[in-house]
C-alpha cells in the first residue's frame, strides 16, 4: 500500500482532491479531499474516507447517515494530483438528499437547434431513472414498486416486460399517440429493471448500439443468418 500511495502527489496541506463517481452509470456524485490517512483508510476498509478541512478530522462517508460508498476502483490522473474513485453508492451522495451533489445547472451550450435547457439528453434521463432503480434494489423499501419486483424474482420482472410489450403493441394498433408514448415508457422502465437485475447498465446497451452504428441492418441480419 505504501508504494502505491507514494505515487500520489499531495498538496502543501497534505491533501489531494478526490472525485467520486458511480461505477455503474459514471455519474459524478461528489468531490472531497483525502489526506494520506484517509486514502489508506479507504483502501484498507473498501469504504470512502475523507479529510474534513473545516473540522480538521478524518471522516467516513455515510458513517451517520448510512449512505456509504463501497469502493470499486481508484485511479489517479496524469499529474498524480487528483484521484478518481469509482464507487457503489448506497443512498444519496449529497447531504441535501440528492443522488449527486451536482444537481444544479449553471450553464449548458445550445449547439443543436432542436435542443433547449428544459430537455435532458436521453442517456441522462435513462441514467437518472436507472440510479433510482438501483437505489431501490440496494436499499429495499416496503412501499417501493421496484423493490417489490426485485424481491419477487426475475420471473415477475419478465412477466411485466411481456405485459408492457403487449400493451405497446395494442396502443400501436389503435394508432393512439399518447398511449404509445405511455406504454413505451413503461416498457423501457421495466427493461431498465431487468438490466439492473443482471448487473448491466444503460451504457452497456449504448456501447452495443454504437458498434452497430453505420452498419447496414440488413447486412447484419444476413451475416447472422437471419432473413426476417
């Protein structure tokens, strides 16, 4: 451990900034400071520890709230003066109760004519929904629909996907725009629940779609031996 920590460049105060990121969705959750003791405690326990500059003391994230961070991986940047800590966040990262400390918008460049500040990128919305789903999985609540799905097992989740797919087909047959949107949202939601059950993320699906981008769908099916 000592040799690894020696690679990190602490500042004159003996501190190094640590960016905390959700290992599943890659959402930036928070930023805090670590000194050598905090970094050692983090590595030793597998839970994030930080140095409080205001209280001048070591503290563990979630030690009073229960919103702990289970460390999956620690990286350091090219200058070795900033840490990136990938974690499994239990509950909220922010003291306000928000999943991430970065929940307030300050500026966003409008490069696309059909984009405005009231709209979020599709991947952002999926990630936010997925984070809530995983939170209900990690911290089951009796009043949570998602928690009840996970407690019922994969067969229940699959039956809901079948049900929602059937309702989407019916709404399409009826040519009802509002119903199509509503049922498609239900199908996407339950698909995210299924991804979470298998430990997969929206990013896994995005990567697969990226691999297919620019490849003829007909040619792909032909290579796979599919004719329909």
